[in-house]
């Protein structure tokens, strides 16, 4: 499988030792330990039923090996794509998953995040090789030139002299290792930067899940630096919200058996992503206890205030083994400190100013048109965070009832285009920028008009209108349902 045009970056990762924790139970005969990770080394039989701890894993000679107290144990042969792990047992509150000849406390194996061994092959990836572009300015293709020009002309038709123009993309899930689609996401970041620089728009907002969080922390940090550098090509103000994939907690939870060591802490991430803010947010990242990414950006010479919320606002100092619910990956929190900050910030806004809110994940319990009821993906997995999300909604509702100046709340996370109107507020969800996930993934082939998916918003304060122009793919059903407007009039244009 390595012949599938695997990059040198992937090969280097495949040859590394992954520092991982966990336990295994031998469930088949024919398991042996060796002093070196090669079948040529002398073998010592391990009896069925033995439970042992491991301190790392590696990939050699077509097998995954566990490292246990200096011994190497081959436990799963790899033939093509790695199968999804299946939970087989739960003992003492610990889940055990089948992995070849053993049960493993890790829900996923490390190869699950490395192409071509990753567990799924997506339509967009068929026939594609792993290509990670250099971080240099985009040279758009003819297809991209036409789409960029179309968006530019559409914005020009709706702009007013006082308009604020914001590029918005979400869920790029960039990874140099996971799949051709995750690697291709760097190109989408460069495309947005190209448009932003070309049109001198006011702001870029990346609304979370900048990176995919599927490999060792060392490599995720390198990918994060590349993604941020691609956005900085715009030479425009950039804000990046916190997504559930950005801190690598999914890898720590599922691959490292719920040990916290592989999590990218907020201070570590803020050294990279926070550099793009360049003091833009009035709530400095070091002033809140969790170093969470929330704050206000006042667009210069405009009444528009951009509010960034952090739906994964929790402490980082959680070393060692943790409960699944301690990880940011999929579990929402808006801390009391963030709630207080939001209430005070909105209260302090002058009556002639307006707010546009961005958050990776919507608060709990909103009805969305696509489902006709609750958006399950956004409303579930908010254990412990439902009340906090309800508190955020209450603060936003009170502000809207008092002023009518809340333009909209914009999110991602669900990988679909969706819309809701509740509490007098427009709740807008944008689909993922990455091609291989979410609705429309069957249509979003590389090098076509529908490959990319990101938005340009035009906020027109004098006419109280919000226009949204989509570059690339869109799901009409998510927008053309019941649309109600109060305060700001919203118009979606494609």
C-alpha cells in the first residue's frame, strides 16, 4: 500500500515510534514478544488471556507492534486500509477494542490517521495522491479564476459604501497525513487568502477545525503552523476560533487510550494561531483562566463588532489518564467566565453598533430547518455543556430583544449548510471546507467548481442587510426552508 504515492512526510511518520499508553489482552494463540521489532529476532510465546501494559507502538514489516517494557509484540497485520475498531468488552468502566490478535484499550490504531492506511476511502480521493502544497501565494486555475471572479462580482452588486466584507470558512481539517482531501485543504486556505488580498476585504474568520487532529502532537503542531501561514498570505486581519479537532484531543482520547499527553494546550496553540490575531481581540488570550479563544474585534471605521466565542472552554491542566468526557473532542463548554465576558461586552456596546457572532459549535437545542426539529449533531454530545450553551443563548437573546442589533450567529462543526431562526436571531451553519465529509461529498471532486466551499459575507449597516455569497458547493436545502428576518434582513446569494 505504500506504493500509493505516499509522501516522504508520511514515510517518516510511519518509521517513527509513537509514544502511546494503554493495555492489551491477548485473545489468540500465536502471539510472541521479541527483543527487537523484527520477525528475525528470537521469540518468546505469550499465552492467551495475558494482560500487559504498553508504552508505545510502531509499524514494521507489515505489522503493528506494541512496546511493552522493552519487548516488541506484533499484534495486528495491516493489509490495505485499516479496519474500524469494534468495541468487544467493557470491564470496570474501561472499553476494550478488537485489534488483530488482542483487545486494546485504544479505540483506534495510529495508522488510522495515516494515508493510505486510514480506514475510509472517499470519492474525492479516488485516483489522487498525497500532495501537500508549499505555503506560497496561490496561482489559481482557470476554474478557480472563474469562480473567484463570480464571487467578486456578486459582492460588488450588493455592497454599500459602509459595507463590511468578511471571508468565512470552517472545518478545513488540514492534515499532511490523513488523506489526499485533508492535504488538499491547504489549497483552500490559500484560495481564501488570495481572494482576501485581491479584494482587500475587512477580515477573514476561520471558524474552527483548522487541522484534523489525527496524528502525534509533534506533527499536528507543524501542520497548524502551515495552515496559519497559508492564512497569513492574505495580509489581512485573521481570526481563528477553537474547534473540537484543533487540540488533538480526539487522537489523545481514541489512540492514546484517554491519556492527556497528546493534547495541544491552549497556550501552545495560541503561540501559533494567536499570532494571526496580532492584538485584534480585545480579550487577550492570556487574561482568562483557560486561555480560551474568545473576544471582540471592532472593525475599523465601522459600527460592526465581530464576536468570537469558544465552545470548548475548559482547563488544559489534566495530566495522565482521564474520562472520555474530559476531552474537548465533541464535548461542549462555555465557561462561566466566558458567559460573564459576553454579557458585559454586549451590554457595553453603544446602541448604534452591531454584533456578528462566530462560534465553531452552536449552543444546545436550536431547531434547524434541515431536520425540521433539532440539529442532532450540534445538540448532542454537549454533556455538561448544555446548560452553559443555554446561558449563552439567553445572553444573546436578551441583547437582541434590547437592541435588535445582533446580525447573526455563524457556526460550522456539522459539515452541512443549515439555518434556524429563533429568539429573533439568525443562526447560520456553514458546511465544511474539506471535500471528503458532510453533505455533497459525492459531488465535490478535485479541480471542479464544487470542490471548495466557503463564504463571503457583506454586512451592510445602513440598510441593515446581510448578504452571503458562496464560493463553490452549497446545499440549497439548508438555506431555502423557512427564513424569517427581524432587525437585519438576510439575503443568501449563490
